[in-house]
C-alpha cells in the first residue's frame, strides 16, 4: 500500500505534453519564451540607443567629409587626421567636442563645423571658402595660454578695427583654422554669449 502511494505521489507531478506548468509550482527556472522576450526587449533598447547616437552624429545635410584624394598634401602628414578633424573640450563642460572641415559638393565650398557634446548639433563657424583652397587649409587645437594677436603684432590697423585685443588669453582649448604657411584664425568659446568667437592671429 505504501509503495502504491509513492507511485501516485510521483505521478501527480508529471505534466502532460503541451500543458504549461503552474507558476505556483515554478522551480525558479525561466521558461524559454520568457527568456527570449527578455533578451529581445534588451536588444531593442540597445538598438534604439545606438540609433539615437548615430542620428546625433550625422553630418549636416548637404555636407560631407573630404575624400582621401583630397587630403594628399605633404604637410598634412604631421597629423593623424590630416588636419581635418580636432577633438577637445572647447566649451569647458568636461566633455569632448569635435571640429571638422566639411565640404559642400553642391556649392564647391568647404567650411569649419563644430559639434559640442552638450548639444550634439553641428554649427558652422566662420564663412564657407571656395573648394579650390582646401589644399592649404587645416584645423588644429590651441592649448590654453596667452597668445599675441594680429592686432598686437601691428600687421595692419584693420586687425584692430573692432576692438581686438593685443593678446588672446585662453582658459580652455580652442580651434585654430590654419592657412598653411600663412594666416590663421582662432575660434574660441565665449561662455557669456554661449557662442564661438573668432580672432585673427596672423596674416
């Protein structure tokens, strides 16, 4: 009799094929369908975040990065980015920003763009320049410090026409737009107006 009871007790826990076990008697092991759904949900969240990041990093409409054939000048070999891209914390918020020279195929011009990490939006700084001059232009990072401006160097009265100082004092990195072996302009972040300002450094 005792043996019969054991057999009945054991058989009472056998689950017929196609019947899902009750959640009250779960052994703690998740069902395959539940595991799949959790993994699928996590994957969708990951892809959504990645898609949002990629969208934020898209270039301005109508602009592109230079092709390798447009970056062959010998003087560019001194830079791993060929003097087309620089990264630093330009606005002082502790996050890395990016500045690039981009090309507009429809207008045959290029210009300097900056994307601050705080906004993830591209902003054109300076004026577009004819594409024919691209071979002589590049960008570099200017470290914090005190620099004599074109006005201070006494090149021409026009460099002091708008109240430019004799010296530029930078408390954070800035962007140097270089015209190779000639002039350069520094673009620096002004926290008061929350915009980039520019000043001629040489002619």
